C-alpha cells in the first residue's frame, strides 16, 4: 500500500481547547526547561474527553468496557463519510442522510458525520450543533457499525436552558453494543479519497471512560 496523504482530523490541545460545559479545561505547564534543567517537559492536565477524543461504552454504562478494554479494531477502519451539512443548528441527522451510503455500511467501517460544524469551534455556536437521530443510529448499529464520529462536540444534542433535549439516546444505544463514539473531529472536508483509512487510536488510560486521539484519514492507492 502506497500512502499518498495523511489528513489530520484533530483539534489542537491547548489552553484554548473548547470543552464540553463543566468538563476540566486543558492546562499545559512547563515542568522542566532546557535553560533550567537541560531538557523540556510539560505537565499536562485535562479531562478524558478533551479535544478530539473517543468515548468508551463505559462513558454511559458502568457495566461495559473501559477505553483500555475496547478492541483496537474499533479504532481503525475504512471511513464512510455521511454528508449532513444541510442539517443546520440543532438539526437532526436522519435516515435520509444515510441513504446515499447505505450500500457501503458494513461491519468494520467507521462512519463520519460531516456537518461542517467544526467551523464554529471556539464559539458559543459550537454547542448548537446538529446531532444524530436515534432512529438513524439504530440503522447504523443494525448494519454492524460500531464506530461513529462527528465534527461537533457531541453525537447527541447538547442540552442547555433553552433546549433541554431528550437525554443521550445515541450514547446509550452505542454503549449497549460495545461501540465507540468520536467527537470534536475537524477538517473532514479535506478528505478527498472515497475510501480513506481512518485511525483514531486512543491513549491507553487505565479504566477510563474515553481518551484523546490523534484522528487521521490515510489516503492511499
């Protein structure tokens, strides 16, 4: 396999990283420096769901696998991009959005929901993102899909005072089958291959609910 291009799908982790309301903020503090100690070393503080990350089933279900227990096959596979850019603010991603790619949905694929909402990253509008409809989520799971990602902060609707939502149905449905969720993806528009290899390998955090990833799309001959 000849690799032609690797597309970065990850946001940068820094003090400016936008986090889900109430989550720990990211802090990167110099612990050692070349001038003082002869080498550079950072002290890193953040939540398990910081930046571009994956949710383990344990995030919403105590009886399911933690991130270090999830099979690595969940984190690498052929990408199927669902165009949901027309969903709009707090719009549902439905079975109609899945229809053009239904024939490609098979076990082992990684479905990426392209909403274009990463353009709002760093603003309050980022939390008014489109989200996956529970019925559409069931269709994906019935076809054997176990890894679903989105270029927004949440696969489900993010509640606030004006939008209480209905809970987190997709998180629960995916957890029940041992699947994983990728959130805060970016740069999905830069993928040019129709069949990219997606890698979202997480940090191996012990017994954690999720972990940051360096998400990439690998385009090859």
